[in-house]
């Protein structure tokens, strides 16, 4: 069963006690961000702000956030029981990812209820928070689908790319060259034509996570349909041939001029790394139309997050819950599509863990090169750790044991791929190399730690022609049986 729109989703969350409506008057400037941070850190409910300073009685009075900031709500998103475990969520996502469902086109629908064009456009009519106090301004694009079309192939793409309000009709964006809309933008630059863009806010819950995940070789709308189990309904934009979800709360339409002289300062912004991303002169969306539902609900989120550090609890965000599951499912499927056998478990991220049933020498290198060669590698797989099938990738002591006794650095266990394109937001990259406008990407020296048993080593006769000695924790069968039989006598 799919949620038709964000309103159905909010109603479902309320029924399950997963939503809090906030009637107190709150400020978009700092206060909403601080409340959301506290609720995310305390693993609290989704939030619907209904009384925002300066936005009572205007065009848009409500803001929804945190819809997917818990595992139980991610399970609900898929129509699974709320207590479904992470590994089962990943397994279900993998199955549904393999059954894409193309969208259907409709002529009209809720998002067309109100249309604003030209001078009627004013982004400041929406209650967009300043999420993190050092942000360069109010970030309107934090949880939305940014839609573009490849001018050569005609294929639509939906991504989630941050955007800052610069003016009543301008949004500054971080447009990375090797993201899909970055590839589109390079083609528009070649054609010397502005790139049409549409941004959809307030959607059913699966849409934004899919836009924010590295879906390859298939349109995100087909994947969303597969995850929902029902096709997405799309309607044509007013000012371009782009298509947008008809049940969106709000759609912003515009173009990005390709001339660098039109770039404006965007940033800083509190980023997924847990640090701020820097400001730079960046491309700008010139907004020429807004359509929205009656009494629209704006949707946004905090991006900054951080795991537990000394004396501080973990401070998660929505992406750490839902995107990590989708990234793991997509990564697992990429390995299978590349014909890499023996994959037992995948936990994907900037540091990615893969558990394999090792079948031949070099198997772990095959895993890393399949991942590093993929288009999904933009924000993922900086470090890849491959372990044997007996190692629990979710347990630090288990990983530490593998690092300690199956890694010996100069024995081909450590592989570095220098100068690979990667995230421009990672502060472990030198400042000048984090310039995606100049380079189209950041600069990652990718690392493989092959923590599987090294098959380069000789098999020794002493241990029955195995590479490694037997486990000293094993007990011989005869003694085990004896102890079992006599257990009562020992009085232990
Ligand atoms: C909250 C959030 C904000 C994001 N902002 C950006 C961004 O500003 N620029 C970017 O390149 N990727 C950003 N991403 C990551 C992309 O959404 C992700 O890499 C996705 O795969 C992009 O779609 P694409 O593969 O179709 O290009 C963001 C992700 C999240 C969850
Ligand atoms: Mn894409």
C-alpha cells in the first residue's frame, strides 16, 4: 500500500503516535532548527509546526520535518511493521529496487490548485528555516526532489541537492559536476542554453530518499514506483517540459543560466559530514513559477549530524536512518549486477563494510573496484573494508579482531586509489581541492582495507593445508560430548 501524498503520511504518523503538532509560536530563524536538533537527538517524533512567526495566515503556514528520523518510521514508509529490523528493511528495499515501475502522466491535480508566475513569485512567502546558526541563509532545498532532464537522452532525473534562498526568486545551489544534474548541466553549457529545473516539496515518504540515493541507469521515478508498489503520478510543468509529482504540496519552476558571470555566493551550510560546507560563487536557479496546493505544507530537514563522541550523545538526522538503508540496498545490488559473487552483507557509507564468502584470491579487490568504478561512488565508498563471512560488520570488537589478525599492511591488504573524484564537502580534503565549481568534484584518495585471510600466503602442511591455523576456541567433539554428559556432576 502506498501513501498517496504527504498528507496521508502525516495522518498515518499521527495515528501511530509518531507525530507531534506544535501550536506554540516559533521562529524560523534558529528556533525551529534548535527544536529539531533536540528532537532528533532524543529520538523523538516527527514534527508539524503550525504557528511560525511571521507566517500566520499567509500563503503557507506549516512546516513538516523529521518524518523519517526513526527506524520505526522508515519501516512504516515501506508498509512494514514498526519493529522491523534494519537488515530486514535493507532486504525488502533490495527486492523492491529490482522491480521498477514507470510513472504515469496525468493532466491536472492538486499541485496545480494555485499558480504564481513572474512578479507573483516570492520564495519568502514560505516558512523556510535557517536550520543551522552558521548557515549562510535560509535553505529552502533540504528535503525535496530537484528534477532535471538530460537534453540528449530526454531522461528525467530526480536528485536532492541543497539550495539557499538568495532573493525572492533566486536559489543558490551546490551543483556537483559528477552528480546526475551536474552531467545534465554540462550538456546545457555545451548547448549554451539555461537548464530548466523543477523542485517538488512535500511528497509521499519514499520519494525524497530515492532522490537522495545513487540510483543508476534508471529514472528515480521508476524506482519510487517500485518502492511504493504503485506508479508515481506526474504532471507537466507550467514553464518547461519537466514532469513533477502531481500530489506535491509545492513545486518551484525555474532555470539555471550557464554563464559563470551569473553565479552568486552560496553557503556555508551545516552538512551531512557533521561540519559546515564552505561558501563559494555558485550557480543560481532563477525561479519563474510556483504552483501549490491549497494551504500547502512546506517540508525541510536538518542535515548536520554526528555520531556519539566523548561526553556527547549521537546526534542523528533523517538521512542517517533512511538513506543509509537505501544506500546499502543499492550498493548490494550494484555488486550483484557486476557479477561479484559471495556477498553476504553490505553496510554502505563513506566508509563501506562488505562481508563476503571469499572464493578466490583478490576477491576483495574485485569488490572495491566494482564500487569505485560505479556512478554511485560520488558520496560513498571513500574507504572500503572487506571482511570474511565470520566477521560481524556491526560489531567493533569483531572488526578489530579482523584488522588485528587478517591485515598486515605491506602484504597487499591496503590498496589506495589516489586522486579519485569524490565528495567536495569532506573536510579531510585540502580546502582548495574542495572546490566543485573548479573541479566538478572533490578529491578522494580511496582506501581498501582487505581484512580477509590472505590467500597469497602458502597453505601449510602443519595445519592440514589451510592458510591459517585453526581457531583455538574450538573444542574437540569428544571432549565437548563428555562435558555435556557430565555437566551436572561439576556443580558449576
Ligand atoms: C539532505 C541532503 C542534501 C543533499 N544535498 C546535496 C547537494 O547539495 N549536492 C549534491 O551533490 N548532493 C547532495 N546530496 C546527495 C545527493 O542527493 C545524492 O548523491 C543523490 O544520489 C543525487 O542524485 P543523482 O544520483 O541523481 O545525482 C544531498 C543528500 C541529502 C540527504
Ligand atoms: Mn539520478
